[in-house]
């Protein structure tokens, strides 16, 4: 999974859950997962509501990439 730092206001899509629609990052903080740096990201999705995700597990991509998926 590509490493990327997300921040407040970024628009994203979840690559494995495209049905959730575009999400807006409302919070992001650094953390680790199994010793690897990642982020805990809070995202408000159009069709799935608010989700708290770890970038170590969730494949988040810029919303601009949604057309390619």
C-alpha cells in the first residue's frame, strides 16, 4: 500500500469500499501498527457515515483517483 500522509480536508476514497463514495478527512493522527508508522484517520463518507480507519489496513486513495478504480 502506498504511504501517504492525510490531513484535515483531504478528499479520499476507500479502494476496497468504493460504494462508500467520496470521504472527507476530518481528523488524522500518527500511530503505529505492528511497529510500522501509519495514521488513524477519521473520514466522513457520502454513503457510509463517519469511519475511523488505520492506514495500515485501509487503502485510502485521493478522490481524484476514483475514476480509475
